[in-house]
C-alpha cells in the first residue's frame, strides 16, 4: 500500500510538471509524420528557420516533420498547396507577408489570405540587408544614390521574386531615393546569392542569414539594413533610416500556420509544441544567428489581426506605387 501511495505521489508530481502543455498533448494526434510546406527553395533563409523549428517541434510531437519545398509564384504555390491540404493538422505552413499581404493586393489568388489559415506561433521579425557586389563602387546609400542617378537603369537589383518582401523593400527605397534600378526576380535566396557572388547582378535585398557568411568574407558589401533599429547580428551595418530616410522601418514577419478547420485537439497539440519550441533557448539562439529578431514575441491572439492590418497597409502602398506582378 505504501509503495502504491508513493507511485501515485510521483505520478502526480510528473503530471504537475508537464502542466497545461502536457494536458494539451494528451490524445492520439499525431499518428503519422507532419508535412511542413516551405514556399522557398532549399538553402535559403526560410529553409534555415523551418529546419531549426521543425527539429525541436518533431521531438515534442513524437513524429517526424518532413520538409516540402514549393517555391515559385512569389510564395503563392506553397500557400495554395497549404490551403488545399486536408484540415487534419498534418500540414503546417511557414507563411510570410508575401502570401497574405503583398501578392493578394497585386493579383487574384486561389485562397483567401485571411481565412484559409489558422496561426500556430509567430516566428519573428525579419530585417533585410541591402548588399552589393564588391565591384559596385559604392560603400553607403548616399554613394549608391549618386551612382544610380549618374547611371540610370545601369544597376540590377535581385530579389526572391516579384511581390516578395525583398522586392517591395527595394521599391519603397527606390521611390524615396528617387532612383531607378532594374529588378531581377528569383525564386529564392540560394539563386540570387549565387548570381550576386558571380557578379551577374549588382545588388540584392536579402534576409540576413544567407548573406552573412559572404559579408563576413568580403564577397558582399552591406550597405544598410531595413529595420528601424540596427540588427543585433550586424550591429556595424547602419540602417536605411540612419542614412537620410527617417522613419524607414520595414521588417516583414513570418509565422507558422495550419489549415482553418483543424480539429481542436490537433490544433492545441500543434500550438503547444510550436510554442514550447519558440521558447526553447537553443532554438531562440539559433534563429537569432540567422538574423531573426523578436523571436516568437507576437501573441497568438494578435497574429490574425496583424495579418489583416498588413493586408490593408500594403494594399494601399502597392496601389499608390502602382506595383504589379510585372514590376
């Protein structure tokens, strides 16, 4: 009887230590691997973030998380596939502003950007960096502007696709600076990084992770970061705002979502696992090393509303700037 009583006490302590998370995980879900749709090619920033998070979340869920790369059409191929997947919790999607705020304001998409998905957790804010090939004779934004005005349409600026954050940040900067540059869209970071290193393009607006190793070796020259504050991973690189563009603060954000209509048990288990993952110090450190700021800070209740507000904000920007999918 005494041993039985001790066992009950031990079990009670174990259950208490698991807390709400443990109760949310009770039940059969998941019973098979989970697919994570990444709307960019392997090797870029999105791939890094997805793998960092999936590596921890799959241990908590007890099932593998398998990467499913669906690049193209400015991330909407991936978003469309995610929206059409069965609403059973076995599809997770890494979504960014492109799919819910940018492209839907440029052309019709096959999914409702504000109703097709249910948020799981905020990934973080993503400062971008404007980088140049060393052959371009500029070291800061003022020199870039002077060179671009003296050589109209000579410079080529790469992005991860028409309507991507990379593209729109470059467009806003060009408008405010009063310069023209040729836009060269790619499917993702791996492709534009390769061409920038090879000198096929002059400049790129990039997420920090893919660009940092080449900045450190001198094969790319950083000119400015897009956020209002300097990046913690590139503290020596000034912001666009610091270089004469007051108020410039563009740092698009990503989040992990699943389909709308996923059963409550599966949804809560996914949310518990992804929330615990984003709270893990090792995951936090790994994401910060790739340039992600404010990791997981946006409350779950705020994500859907922020998606709606961003859709309105960027719709206004895009219409005023007359940016189209052919830009």
